[in-house]
């Protein structure tokens, strides 16, 4: 699946959203570790990452070659500002209409429109891939993210009061959201 778009950010700078490529592996991995250290709302901590640059490179190539999955990288001034992607929930007939959405944006770029642009890009890609449902999980305290997802058309369909166990704050409630495409 292929994607490329140039957007104007709220600060007047330009961001390029495009497929992650094998050669991006080091920068994408660095951004992953940075974003996962900057917030307690993502799935893992940087020290839990099992990827090195070689594994990241293989992951990005697999996504680039996939007809129904993607990893989009947002570049600003030659730096990775954020990433987002869609992953198939499964390949069995009963699951293949569903995709999962994930996103992270470095704190330096919060509030500039990158999260919204990445979300919209993934929605477009999910539709193009033939999915009829896009799903995500978000920490209930992450009100800005929930507002973004709601404005994009996602609706809540459930909660798990002890979905994450944070090292910093104990249990975190997870909100399950979906978008019918």
C-alpha cells in the first residue's frame, strides 16, 4: 500500500506524510523510543522494545509491500515527527473486514495538526484497502486523543477499567473505539 501527502502545519511549516521505507528504520526507531518515553498513554515503554534497526527495516518493508497494511511516517525538517499505521485484525473471513489503528506523535509536534493528518491518512488507506471497520484503543485520561478520534467519526463501544498497568500511575482505563467505513 502506498501513500504520500504534503500538508501545511499550524506553525507554517510543511510536513510530508509517506510510507516508511527500509532506509528510515533508524529514525523511525528513534522516534518510537522518544514518543514512548514522552507519554504514559502508549502500549509499551522504550525498554520493552524488541526491535533494532534491522528489525524495524524489515517491518517497514513488509508494510510497504502489503496491499492492506501501512506504516505512515510524518517528516518535518528532515526529522520524524510521528508515525501511524493500520494493521489487519486477522486474515480469516470473519475478521478480514477489521483493521487496527495506532499512532504516536513526538511532543515537540503536538498541536500542529500532524495527529489529525495521520489519522485521516490512515482512514483513507483503510477504506482503500477494503476494510469496513477501523478500531483503536486509547487511555481514558487522554482526552485530546479521544476528542480527535471522535471528530474523525470514531465512536466508543466499550471500556476496560484495568486495561493498562502503568509504572507511574497504576491501572489505566482503556476506551475501545471504532469507525465504520
